[in-house]
């Protein structure tokens, strides 16, 4: 990785910041890092002397661990901040919190925040590079990149593949980032769910809409099953979880009944027995843990390429 190519953006605030060349560069770099991760010595010195702060104002398991591991594999110095155990609870603002962290000579900030646009806001006020690790119901760019990378790994390419995203599209940052990323790469995208959980503007993004799960699954090569984001729902969007599961839950009987063998994805965290049953999540058709594995390599690629623009 001597002759480093550059991304077109200093920050990764959303897939909106990336063009197709950027995404393909991230994938090539991630494939190289994945090979490194499968070696006995998994660490490279690429980000030695780079300090990265992971600041999480919202809970996370996968994204947080994955970023931290990616940073350690790249030999970066890392500091971790969780809002629940910080002075945010004493009334400190986002900018004050981040400026205090930056005063400790931090080069890059990986941030998760419950408000859409928090990363964009911060990028206008601080000099450090920012990676959005999920902002409200807006974007989750590294999730979309690792999802598309996993589809590419499975099928050799993303272009021409049919991907259905099933569930709570309205409250999902994963859905928006996936749609933007998959469309950039030439995939056909469909969303499927109850009318109340599909935003009215979705057609303007060039995606198909289907309310019948069986029809959607028979159309697709890949089904990306989303969790119901109860934490972001202020009103009731469907009568009960039981009814949602009856209409939109994926179980083995449905999977075996389809005309073809499809690939099943899920960004996690999974609610087993709601949007997906255990026998599907743990089946051969599921690439859920491949997604998690690829997340480290993809995040290494993002951090490495952004650091090249310091
Ligand atoms: N997929 C995802 O963002 O999971 P976490 O909330 O655990 O980070």
C-alpha cells in the first residue's frame, strides 16, 4: 500500500460524500487489510502516531468494537468516550466536549450521536477529521460499506444484484446509507415493509417499494433484514410486534418455500423471533457474521485512506 490513492472527501459523514471511485478504492484497500487480518501477525504500522477518539453518545456493540479493533490493527493510539459516563450529564455541550478531547491532540474523531446531522455540524466547527459511526435516522456509512463489501465478496460484484431491505425503513440510518451505496455501485434496490414504516420520499432515491414480503423475497438475490427501531418511534406504527412478525418476519419455512436460494443479511443487533428467526440467522444462507468480520477490514480501509489526507 505504498502509493496511496486519495478519497475525494476529508471526512466520512455519509455515503453522500463518496463517489463510485471512492467506494471501489475503499473496497480494494479493505480486501488488502482483510488478507492482513488473516495472517498470524494482524497488526500493521500504517497509523502509528495518529490519535483517534471514539466518542459515542449512543449505545453500540459492533460499530464501537469494530472501529477500536481497526484502529489497534493499524497501530493508532485510541481514546474512548461514552456519553453516559462523561461530563455531558453535567450539561457540557457537544462542541465543548469535542474541543476538550481535541485539546489533548486528537487527529480524528469517530462519532455516534442520536441526532441526524451531528457529524456535519461538528465538521463545521472543528479541524479534526470526522467519521460518522451513525447519526440518528440519517446515515451509517461504514455499515453500508461493509454490507456492500460483503455482497461483493459473496457474488464477485454488486452491480446488477437485486437487494431488498426489509423492515423499519423510516427510522433506519442503515437503510438510507445502504440505498445510496448500492445504487452508486449499480445494484437494484427494493424496500419492503408496512406503509407506515416506508418514507414517502423513498421512490425519489430510485428504489422499488413492495409491501408483500414473499413477492419481495422472490424478486431479490439478497435480503437485508432490519430491526424495528423502537427507540426512535414516538407513536405506534403497527398494531403489535406479533402482527409485524407474522407479516414481515423471515423464518426458515418462508426461506425454503422461495423459488431460489437467497442470501440473508442483518446489520445487528438482531431481535431473534421478531424480524428473523434463529434458524434463519444461523443458517448457511446467512452472512451476518461475515458482515461483522468484514466491518473491521472496511473500517481499517476508511481510517487509513482518511489519514492519508491529514
Ligand atoms: N450495526 C450496528 O450499528 O450495530 P451497533 O449498534 O451494535 O453498533
